[in-house]
């Protein structure tokens, strides 16, 4: 796989997708003012990207070609590992950049594996998708946040998101005074410590209790929390006219992830209910393709299996998932951990975190670079805040390799759906078969 | 499609050409309607025996919401709909994609459902400029129908800034509108709650009067509207400003609507979902809602340059989606249901929420009757387009039900009898006995909306028109008749036969035809963009590759261009 370069911007653009919008290979941030020297990657305007690219430990910069090589290596490792499985499920393809999908589908085809979407696997979608479906949300795009907010709270923001460069997205364009509070898991620190003095700590496992305490204090001013961190959070909300809460991905292993998502939605709704302030929340993913990106795209493309609901709301446990029959699960960027997988099923997670910075694979995790131009199944990239960036439509590609992969994807989905329908007779499963038609 | 097709002996209804259920033949070649060959020896390659059937142009929906981020968000917000309604529209053809139903069907299903009931052109009435590329992608995935959309303009901060500055306003607003329509590849502009969305996004109290001031900018909704209507007319956009005015859905809003029409005297304008803007009652008491259609209908009857679509409410569950975040927040407060509110990138807003219109709910019943009053009291059907503001008033799949209510006064009375008694006191519906003829139905569902949108090749059966044709089996049950046409032709090709979809046609998307805006006129906008926006200037534009793939619609020049001037 090769990449071309856009000489005018100095940023990389895929040669498979000439004309596609250049994307920073450092973090996929879509910043449009970066300068990357051809052949010798050097993000002149972005210390963050430089650090990001050098985090391999060797001090050497990474190029996109490096990342492609690394992905190919990771794919080979996966393929080798998968030879141990007899009945394999590949989970979470909606969360990957397309190059990774390409490799994964090729693997699935070679191995006769099932392709299983994460939403099926989790039976209720992600905690945040479930929370959205239950309660809705009040949100805003980054331009609105930058323009209007007089305070920003970062909730579980990935470390590099607290970097000054990244925060420029929310930098003031007017004379508004911006305050900043950061809520982070207990052990996190900012990369440069530049906002450490404003960081509010949440002890591991206490996120939901923390949010409940904030909500209680907001609802009843006489209930002042004994926790100084909570008091400061509440103070920030109360003293803001236009507050943005910028949410990163959940930290791995977050206890009560569904509860946290629901409490978060309640907090935003209740904070808005007074009518004298506006509180918006927005999600900033740590990967190019946000969790919701392909959910959106696939729903309109018709490939998504509906979420499964019970009388009490979205089901949260593994149920009739077809891969219950699998003996080997490969998770692509799903946030799934070994604990999520039923006993007796082998598990490998392909994880995008730190994709440019990992030299070797540790434990059961194989890292696959994602710092590559990303695009959804139908060719539109939606930024984390919902702003649409046009890229090339994969489904209309003339690239023979890509066409071949897409045909294989369709076949795999169809086979999986038919298998589900035959086995369970379940309406959702039948739909899966129809959707793959 | 190069073959010669003849639709033989049908009861042809072509209101533009004054043809009303006359037995005629319709000839088609190369996807277009042609005059009957003069040489009697010429034989068609295919003949559709339409004797006994009703032949009309394909349906045209002037106002619906079928693409863009708000539709995607509604699908995410409402998975319970997808749980209830699964599966595919009736189809005997594999177009290699599937989808889901509900009040916001997926793109593929949307195309199938429209085509399945004889509609062949749809116009999404509200696409955020920042979402234009996505909308085009989705519309391209909506098969069997031709498409177009209007882009949102009335709350763009650049517009508010130039109006506030007050220098060379006409020239700058015109340049702004040209840029907006060019960059989005749209047919024209929609104005939603002018200045009201920006005010809401600031977190300020709602503005409700035409001369209220938008905070920070000191401009009024009246100024915004007048400037955009003038610019739209000067540019010759094929469709006049498509207006969702102030105070949507609020009791007492008829006064604002009337004042708005008077303010735009002499300027062409299209009032969107006018039913939602025609209420009396106490603004502070939602339960006091009553119809207040009289004066508004008179204004429209006297002003042929005004057109309306009704936004009919029909009973059942559906989804509210609007750029008017202020109204959505108000509704959310009333209903206490899940609600999405979005602040969209310096341009507009968004609100999405589930709703169920119940026939035992007096407010909903009044809305139902208010819409029907509009249809039944507007003298010239050419000024009215049938719509439910899909999915806001009801899904577009309910159009056959609405057509039955218009054409069958007995069915209308039966429906009215199921509603709360008080609806008779709050509306004039019980006094209206008018029944739409088939020709009038063809006007409000085809000929008029095509004319309103400036789609000169749609909505009629004259030579040169697109061969988009629907052939119905006459039936005293109008719901059945209009739900399942016997044949539907798209571009001369039979896509529905025996009520099933039999062929896949990708359809095309329309845009306004104008020259590329010159760099000099764009420079102030570009500078503003670079300072304020969070995407590259280049990504604000859908790009020449996509633009060149769209079918162009010529400017409206001297007054209203008639459908049929092809």
C-alpha cells in the first residue's frame, strides 16, 4: 500500500483516494494548517503530532508508510493467531479505518470467519449509544463550542486531547473568558502537566457516584458535597452561561459504563432544565472513526442490526449473539476486554490505542495503526462533533482490490445473517439476513 | 432507455395541459415523453395497456426530510422503531442493499416506499450547509426517485454580521446566497425561524415578533427575511425562499404569520407546513390551541406569488425533526420525552424527538383539522402542495390516507366523528364539504409542487417532460388506490409493476444552475470562514466532481417559470 502526498498542504492523502481530504496521520485530527515535509515527516505546526509520532520509543518519526507496514505485520500476526480457531468471529469492524477493514475482511474470508458487528455483540450498542437512545442529548459542534462556551469540562479526555494544540479547537475566538476543569480517572496526568492544576480527580470505580453527587448538588443548592472536586465541578456548572462538556472515550475497564453514560445524560438534561444556562456535551473520539460514525453510516446503508431492547431498555448482556458459537473472538477497536467474552472462547483484541507508538505486541493485544486517512463505509467522514468532511465513497470505488473486499464483506454478512436466521428464527436475525441482501 | 413505449388508452390526467381524465395515449422515447408519432405505421417496442386505469405524472414531494444528519440522528435516537418494523418494502428486485422502516426509513427504503406509491421526485427541505456533502451521499443512496434539497440560510452568522454592518447589504447578501447554494449543490434556500435559532443557540429568551432584535447582531427577523427574499429573486433561484416562520406550533401564531406575509408583499415566498403556523389561542396556554385559517387563506388567495405546503398532521407515532431548536426544546419541555438538541457550526440548529399524534387529544385533533382547512379553503390548488412535513406531521407513507381525506367527504366525516367534540368548535372543518377531484389531487401532489420547485421537466405529461408516470387502478377506496399503483415508470422505465418494485433506477439529484461565484465576491466570506470555522475552506464545498454529477435546474427569470417550458 502506498500513499501520495498533497504538495500544497504537505499532508498525506491516499493514492487510492486521490482528491480525498488530507488527514493528519498523527492523530487523524483533520487540522488543516499542518505542514508535513515530504519524505521526512515533521509536523511543523504541531508539537502534539511530533510527539505522537515519536512515541515509539526509538525517537524516530513514523511515516504513513511505516504505519501501513505495521498494519500488514499486525494482520499477519492476527492471521497466524487465528489458525488456532475453528469457529472465528471478527467483531467491531464499524470502528476501524478502512485499511484495517480491508485486512480484516480478507482475513475473515481466508479463515471462513463470521463478521460480527459490535452492536450485535453488545446487544444494546455502546453505553453511550444506549444512553442516547434512552434519553437523547444536547450537543454542539466544535465551532459552536469554540464560539460560545464560557467554560469547558473535559470528561475522560484522552491525554493528548488535553494538549494545547488539540485544545486550540476550543480556543476563544472572542473575548469570552474561558475556564477549564478536567475530570479524569485517578491516575491520569496531562502530557505536559499544563492543566494539571485544574484537573479534578475521580477515583477509579467512582465515576457514577461522582456524577450522582454532582447532580444532587445541582438540584439542591443546600446539599453541598463534602468532596472538593465535586464542589468545584458544580461551581463551574453553576457559574457558566454556556458550558461545554467534552467527553472522550471511556477508559478501559470502566465500572458501570452504562450507568455512567446514563448519569452523564441526566446531568446534562438537568443542568439545561433551569433555562438560564446552556449545557452541551460532545464526544471526541481517540480514534479517527468515532464509535458513532459507522453506526450512523451503516444505519442508513442498511447494514446495521437493530439494537435489541427489553422492557427495561437495551439489553446489556450477551444473548443470542451468533458468535456464542465461536471459539475465537477477534475484537477490532471495540473496547471489549477478555472479561466481556464468555469463558472458553479465545480472545484477541486489535487495539488502536497508541497506534504509532507500539513496537511490539503485549499479552493478547495486537496493535493496528489507525493513523491513516479514515472513511466510513459509504465514503463520508463525520468528525466527532458531527461535522461532515467529504472523502471518497468506497462503495463506488473503481479500485479492483477494494471492490473485491467489499464483495467479500457483503457475502460474509449475508452468510452470517442467513446462519443466524436459520439457527434462531429470531426477527432480528432474519433482519440481519435481509439487510445483507 | 431508447425504445419506444406507448401507454395506451388510459384516463390521462395532466392538469398543466388541461387534460382531465381523457382517454389518451402517452408516448415515450429515451426517457422522455414525446408527441404521438404522426406516422401510423410506427409501432412501439412496448405497449402498456392502460385502458380503465388512471394515468398521472409521477408524484413530487416539495417538502420532506429524508437525508442529512438530522435523519441519521433520528434513527439512532429511535432504535425502538426499528425493533418494531423490520424488513423490506415490497420488492422483487435485489438492489444489493437493505434497510429499516419506522418514521425515518433508511435511504434505500425511502426510495422504495416513495416509488411504491407512485412518487418519483422528492425534495428535502432543510439541509444544514455543513451537512450538504453527507446529504448528497445519502440522496445518491435513495433509489427510484429524483431528488433535490434546500439549504438552511436564516441563521448563518456571516449573514447576520453583514446585515448588522449594513454596508452594501443587497450585494453582499446576494453573494452569500450564491455561495451557499453553490457550495451545497442545492436548489435553493430555506429560512427557519429567522434569527430565532441564533438567539436560541446563545441561550437567550425566545424571539417571537418580526421586529425583535437578534442579540449581538441587532438585526430583526424582518430584515433577515426581506434581504433573503430579495436576493433569492434577484438570483432567480428556481424555488422562492422556503419559509418556516416564527412561533411554529404556538397558539396565537397566526398573527405573526399574517404579518410576515404582509411584510413580504410583492416578493414570492413559499410558506412551509403552513398548518403549524395557523393557530389562535393563548400563547401561554398550549391547550387553548384553535384553528385560525380564515385570514391567512384570504391572503394567499389574493397573492398568486405565494405558495404553501400544508404539513398535515395524521394520527399515529412519528418523529419531530426541525432546525428550529427553540421549538424542539419547547416541545421537549411539554412532552418530557427523549430529545436531541444540536447547535450546528455557526449556521443552524437541530431538534429531534419522538411524538405520537392521538385522535383523542384535542390539540392534535385541532392540528389535523387545521391542515384540512387549508386544503379545502384555498381556492387555487396550484398554490397548495400536499405534504405532511414528513416525518413531522406524519410519515410520507400516509399520503394515501391524506388524499382519501381530501377526495372523500364521507370518509372525512367518519374520521371527524372519532375526534373530541370540541374540535368542531375550534375549527371550521365540519362546515367544509368540498371534495377534491382526481385532477385537483394531481395538482397538489404533482403539477403544483413541480412548478413551485421550478422543475420544468416534472409534474406534467407534455412532450419533453421526464417520463415519470404513475398508473392507478381506479378504486372507490382512495387509500388503496393511491397506496398501490399498478405501474410506475421512472424515466420511461417500468420500476413498479403489479404493485411490486421490479427494477432498480438510481435516480438523479438536482441543483440550481449558476456560474461559479467569482473569487472577488467570495473573498470576504473566505476570510470570515478561516477566522471562525473549524474545517478547511475547501471542505465547505461539495467539490466540482460531485457538483458536475448533478442535474442542473435553470434560473427562474421573468416571473414564475411555468412547468412545461422544457
